[in-house]
């Protein structure tokens, strides 16, 4: 049963691999890749398990990238079926990770088995870069594997990331880039006091409100043909002791930029400081840089992907850089061409996550055709 895309997807979903636990998923994949003459390397960094598997020693290197970890299920009683028991219902496969992204992993592996059987003497190399830390803090996952590969001058030429890129039908959208991401943890300092004696206190909420409004209304850039304009969003805000008669002594704000290629992280940081200083705030900020924007706007990989999708579905695909970040941001800076192609993303991270079973088989066909266009 696991010889099929559906069977392998089920076997992966049944492993409770909540980030950063791999729960044996990579061993299952490695056991399938080793008989195909893949050299298997398990790279464990702290709490994260990574798999680098490569068939061949020559270039160019075609790589599938993905992750075995999933987000928590949330309350299991809210699910129609147990989240870690893969279940078929009316042509859909239900379970945590069905769309994000164990279905893609199954399609990648089965596509590779079929491709190697048909083309055992293909050009170049085929590789898998799989991590158990994509949904988590992304510290010990793909970025550490890339550091290792770069140190030994092992380069990826083309990379397909299996993130769920599709919107209405599989293959209708391909992500050919992603925006950059920058997070700021702002602490505005005030003086705690009694609400009846405001002249003896300093309310950081009142002080910061105008500055936060200015940041929220600032026009950062116009984006470009590939990227939407940079956005600023406040995700968390907190002040106060819980008492109604106490002026808070501190305001904590967490905000994020999703930025286009028209601006840099350093330029954004500079403009934030200018706004905060102009409003005469006493503050601290801790910055977390999550990745630069990347773009594959042309090249053999994009051409092969568009051809494969049209051959399998009869439809053209739309290129997009929308959505969150992905591990493609760690791979693209090495010079690799990177795209993301995976299932419909309507239910990812939700209760009752599901994927259309027929879509997984179509996805495997797309992956196989991409390899044929590039390596034959």
C-alpha cells in the first residue's frame, strides 16, 4: 500500500511529528531512497533531525526540499477524524500534515522512484533536503543543512519546495519567490502609578499610540511586478497589571514586516527608529530577521515547472510571491533556482486539514515531468 502516493502519505500522517519531532518520518523516506542508490546523511542539530539524500555526484543537482514536522492539532475533539490517523472521506485524505506537507513528500518520493526506474542513467544528481524544523523556530533545520553543504562546496542547482502553493486546484499557483520577513519586539517604558494621579506617572500606552498609528499608516514602498508593497502589522500588544486603577509602567508590542525587494531590512529598521524617536519615546527593540525576499523570475526550473503543470492539467499556472515565509529563503541565496509547488492550501494549519487524493497523484506526475525536462 505504501508503494502508492496515497499509501505513503498515510504512513507519514500517522506519525505524530509535531515540530521539531520527526517521529521516524525521515527514516521511512530514507528506507525508500537507499535502494535507489541515494547516499543517505542524517544531520542532527540539537533537537532537529534533517535528511540530506543524494543520488549521483555530478551536476546539475535537482533537489526536493520539504519538512516532516507539522503544527499541533489543537483540540483533537474538534476534528472530524483523529488528526494523526490518516482517513479517507469522499475522495479526500484527512489528517494533520495532509496538505502541509506530508502529501507533497509522498508525491516527491514516489515521483522519484518512478523517474529513476524509467531513467536510471539520468543527467546530474537528484537530492532530498528534508527537515523537522520548518514550522518551529527554523534555527537547526534547513539553514544548518545549507551551511554544511556550502562549507563543502556542494551546490544545489534547482530546488522544488513542496509547500502547498495551490489555491483552487493543484498547480494553479506556483510560488516563484517570497517576501522578506522582519519582526520587532518593542518595549515602551513609562512610569507606573495611580490612575487618579496621572501627573505622578507616565502612561506608555498614551505615549506610544501616535507612533504606532504612524507606523501602521506609513507607505513603505510600491512593491514591483513580482512583489506586493511592503506591509506592517502589529500582532501582539500588552500593557497593564489587570487592575483598573493602575497606569501601566510598560507597553509591549510585537510587530512584523513582510517586505518586498524594493526595500531592505536595514532601511525598515532605520525608518522605525526615526518614527519612535520623533515621538520622544523611551524604548527598547529586539529585532528578529526571518529572511530576505527571494525571486526566481526566469530560468530552466521555472520553464520546466510551467510546462509540466500544463502537460498534466491542461492549464497554465499563475506565478505568485504572496503568503508567508518558507525554507526556500535559505536555499535561494546559494544561487539556486527555487520554486514552490504543492497542494491546495485552503485547510493548512486548520482543524480537519485535508487534501484531495487525486491531487496527490497529479502532483507526483508534475514532479516526475519536471525531472524529465531537466535531467533527461
